[in-house]
C-alpha cells in the first residue's frame, strides 16, 4: 500500500473521519475493542491530482477480501476515469481517515458508498471548472474518460489535469450529491480482475512478515506452557552467549531473545531455563457443553412475538433438541507479525491488523505517549476472519524496540498463531418448536449459550427469519477457558446451524420436502428469492428426507444479505465428501460480481471445514492441535463443484458479501448427511461423529 501523504495541489474532497462505523461510543464498540474516540478533524477522502489521476483514502485494510479492487471500481465509475487512473490508499493512520476497523462486511456497504459520494462531489466540481474553462454552461457538459467535454461536441473538452494543475482546491463532501444511477454504470456490475492479484500470486506483495528495516533485530518471545501461566524466574545465561544474540530482554511479564536473525533468536530461546506458575486447570473440550449450560448468564432477548404458551398448546406436534458447536480456530494463512521502529520519540508500527486506528490508540495508552506520536501501517494481510482485530504482537514489538533502541520484528509461527489467537466461541443452542401437521410452524423457543465475555458475538443470526407467530429467542454468555473473539459471521454460523438443522427435523417429522417446507414458512421476498434460485441452480428434486439422495438445504441472513445453499454429499467409506454446492446471494447492488462470487466460494470452503473437521482440542490449559498436522482444514482435493448466483437488484443498496456465504453451509451439509444416511448429527464436527473418532456425543441430556 502507498504511504504517501495527500499532495497539496489538486482537487481535495474532505469529510468527517468516522468512516465505516459511527464513532465508538456504543457498548458494542467498547466491549469489542477500545473506547478510544476518533479525531474530530476532517480528513481527505479523495484527491484529483495535478496529472488527472485520483487517489482515494480509507482506513479499511485489505486482507484478501478484494476491497482495494472494489473501491477502485466505485471511484472510477463515479469519477468517469479508467480503473488504472485510481489509486486506493488503505490502512495508514497518518494518511487515511479514522475507521473503526475492517469487519462486519462494511467496506463496500459503507465506505464504498462514502467514496462514491466523494467522487461524485469531485465530478460536480470538475464540471464547474470545465464550464469556466470552456465557456459553456455546466448543464451542457459531461465527464468522460478523465475529461470534461461538451455533450454535443466532444472535441471541445478539457482534461482533469488541465483543470486542476497548479491549483489547490478543497471541497467538503456533499452527502446529498446525485450518484450515478444503476442503469448508467460503465464498470460497476461487471466482473473485473483484482488489481492486486499479480502481486499476491507472484510473492511481490509485502506482508508484515516481509517488512525488513536496516539494523532490525528479530525477536523470539518465550510463551507460557499453558493459558494463565506466569513466569516466576528464568536463567538465560547460555542464550545470551549464543551466536547472533544481541540481548535477552525481561520486560515486565515478557521474556524475549533479540538476535540478528529469526533462526538465531529461535535457537537461543530453546535453551532458556524458565520456571512457571501454572494454574490447576483440568477442563477439556468434552467439558464445554455442561460448562456453557450451567454458567449461562446475562440473558438477552433478541426476538419475541406472540405467546409461546398459546403456540405450543395449538401445535399438533412438538420437537425439542440441543445443538453443539466446539471452539474453532480462525486459522488465517498468514501468522501475525509486527515491526516497530522508534525515531525521534515517534513510533511507527507495521502490523497486519484489521484495526490500525484501534491499535494506534492502544499503543499510545500502553506506552503512555500521545496518539499523534504513533503511526500504524497495515501492509497486505493474509487473512484474518476476525482474529486480527486484537493485535498484541504490535505492542510486543513496540516495547522491545524501545528497549533495544533498534527496530524489532516479532513474528508468530503457526503454533503461536493458533495457540494465542482468539477462537470462535463454543456454543450450545436449545430449540423447542411447535408445528401443525401441514408444516406450519406456530411456536419457536431458542436459548443459545455462547462462550466468552463478548455477548454480541453470540447474538448475530439468532433471530428466526420464518413467519412464526409465537417466538422467543434468548442468548446467554457463558464461561470460557479459551480466549474467544470474532470469526466470520460472529455467532451467525453457529446460530444458523442450530436453526436450519432444526427446521429440517420438523420437515422430516411432517414428511415434507425441505425446500417446500421452508417456503411454506417464509413471507419475505428476498428470502424466497435466494431459496428458489439456489434450488433451481441445484436442480433440486422434491421429496421428503431421508431420501438417500444426499441433498441438503439451508438459508440465512447476515450483514443485511440474504443467502441460501443446496449441498450434495456422498459417503465414500467412512468419510463424507461434499460433491456439489449451489449458493444464491442477494447483497443488493453488486459492485464486482466476480469478487462477490469469490467471497461466497471462500465462505463455502471455510464453512465446510467447520462443519466436517475443525475443532480445537485442549486439556489442562494446553492446546493439543496447534498445527495443520492435527487441526484439519479443507484441502484442495476436498473442494467441491461450487456454483454461485447473485440475485440482488442493482437499485438496492449494497450489503456485505464477505461473511453471509458461510452461515448456511454447516446446516446444509448436516441436512444432506441425514438425507443420505438417516443419521442426524447435532454436534460438530460431523466427520468425527460418523467415523467414530469422537469417543461420544457430549451434548448434555
């Protein structure tokens, strides 16, 4: 990414700094991250440079989701310039507007819209400048291909460079500016290759792990043997004498080796004799369902309608079931790393964080310096899925760099990444439903218990989208022996697994086709649209489950987008294989269809992993599967045929595409497994319960 300061000359469009989210004054923001308030000054959103090219600025970061390409498309279309004439500058606290963080699939929905307004504002200014330059009324002019031209005679024109060169023009963003109508798009709505693809596939892109500064030291931090352990004392005599070791630093609760290379630091760390005070934790993953249920607190009512008592009394039949999902790792391809440098009392940190401004505030607070003395730059990021919102490695690098007087790099290996990152909360969800013999659901009670101290994680996706007259949905916060945090869709994937699995159980009980049963209970047109589109694409053959066909379906809603998926599974020996997935997504206006489809495809593969294989194993405060040899994720030969159809209407505002695709995947697979085998799996991961690798089901009775 560029770290260039906005240039003085050219046309500047400025606006309020809080892009993407309102300033973090809500309990959500304070619970999730820091309570730091953004600056109140205005910041540059867009520049038309003296050479006629444009630069757009956003505090969002690029971690594989393709927002650099998407924002480029939006600005280019509104400004009427070629794609190659737009640079998007991301995630640099010195050059971009304040932003709460890159999560919740908000980049296109909010920042993209803001940058479109900035580009449209700039276009209106350029028309005014063109009117003066060409001595024509602005109403007779149009912007086209980086120039202002007469509508009737394009030879009478002036390039943007001619209009802004030698000037310094600052205009405020006009929120009510007229945006380009969907029918007049030139680029938006067409599939455009990613503008950073070559750098990423050739290794030219720079990640935090790749940042190397002159004189930099490499750190290896001695990590505790288990969660909650405290360092009592250590003997580093041998380590200090090893080749390349600059020093061994004991900084409060941190013990680190600083050396001239990664290998030298790692080797020295292995010979340190350390004594730890270890807590007497005896919990294992098998204790979680009971722990979740019996420590549930702070009930939060997310949905209520009608009278459950009346609904269950009216029902012809009632089903009551419990569903359990274990902790899973975010498992990003790139382990965390940070490089810190102090110069003249000012700190610069290169960190692959989803929250550059949040990290800046935390560094300033922890190091007792002014925020203006901290700069955070987010290079390219190799995935995050929520786990890189909290970024302690940045503080570790900053503390060590200040102590050493030289730049310092701290980089996790795979085991550190999986052990010390947050994990998706384990969840136990109990659902009781009442329904009529014709398939109409008349009562729905759901109680969800989610591990961790961040209640909002478990609330997302807990509501039922079905037209049920009597409903009560409650979520609870439960104790957690592991550090929980954000994961793609937060609690949406867990809540959808329970709800859509339970809906399938009702359909099987009343003998109805799963697609038809859902349609009978849906009134919202966008839900019906995605379900019908997915079934049509899949060539769904109606019939009640279990039919031995191995077909399953589920639908969902996340970040304002509607999604449905149909899945075909097969059982070859003891292993379930997903053969085919057809998914339909309605995210409103799709800026880059190819990019949106890529996001759905990635969500499907990620959802397959959590459905079939993935589960954190732990005992006595120690993670037992902290590498890909024991923590299985989908491999290339597990990827099925995937078909994605985008069914949103271009007149509908854009909503997220990065997260919704994951929410129907696990229940659709579980429902397909039941359709094939007549075995209803209510506890993930599915594979361990089909092949006997799990000793028993751990859901409490």
